[in-house]
């Protein structure tokens, strides 16, 4: 029985449209693979579904960018251009950035002391100046860190001195009990400061008196 001819127009039913898209997409990709193998052709195929999902095929050892570049050059001879002036400017800018990156990689090797035997005196002096500038920045940062550490240490000392003064004031107001409590706190604070040097526990334990056995009295 002969197969009926299908009218080429948009399929209105979404389910049928999706099924037809999947089948024909796979068929086109299969044909692209076959012509690549049979004819040793370079093929690049890109398909976008109505949902925006992309499907692609590119023959082995072939880059899509290379095919597009060859297409651009081929069409350019006939007056057609794939890229407009904006894309050409972007291509030039990309090439400039690549060259700048290569130059910076070479300068970095020079700063590390590599490949400097063939450098002229002027470039050697510029490299030395760059190293001196970097060392000055490192020393300045190191000095700032040292000042910050000393400032934090002074703040801790001031807080400790203020706490000690407060405890002594409490001891004077509380009598003997306050003095005992204050001496215990001061002793613990002293142990805490010396803990890193003497490796002792900075705590004072108070032993509770043992309670007599009440059953022995009965």
C-alpha cells in the first residue's frame, strides 16, 4: 500500500508536532553522520527546537568555529559576510587580549628570574624596578599587620587592667569574702596568662568538705 503524501505545514497538535520533530531530527543527524563517513565530508549541524533546546552534530576532528570561519571566508569572496562589523571588532579585540596575555606571561617569567640572560640592560633595569616596587608593597603590608597585632595586644592588656581594678574595688566593698573571691579571680587570670609558658590548667578548684555518714550516727 502506498504511503500517503504528507502536506508540509505546521502541525497544530503539540504532541504530534513533538513526535515528528524527534523522528525527523534523528533522521537528519543520521544522514549527516552517513555523509561524513561515506564522502569524507566535514559536516556541522545545529538544530534549535521550538522550546529553545539545542541539538548538534559535528563530524569528527572538526570544530564548529572552524567550519563557520571557512564559510565566512568562502562567502566573503562572493560579497556575502557571515560576521558584521561588530563581530569583526570583537575578533580583533580578542586577538589583542591574547597577545597582551602572552606578553604578561613572558613578563611574569622574567620576574621569576627565568629567560633573562638574553634581555637587554634596559629591560633588566625595568624588571629590577618592578621587583623593588613589589617588595616595598610587601614590607608596607607586613608593617601594617605588625601594628595591628600590637594594637590588639594593647587592647587586651587595657581590658585586663580594667577588670583587675574592678575586682579589687569589689573586694574592698565586699570585705573578706570579696577579697577571697577577687584573689581567686586574679589567680586564675594570672594562670591564664602564663598557661602558654607553663602548660598549666588556668583553673582553681575548691574542694568541698566531706559530709559525715548520717547512718553511722543512728
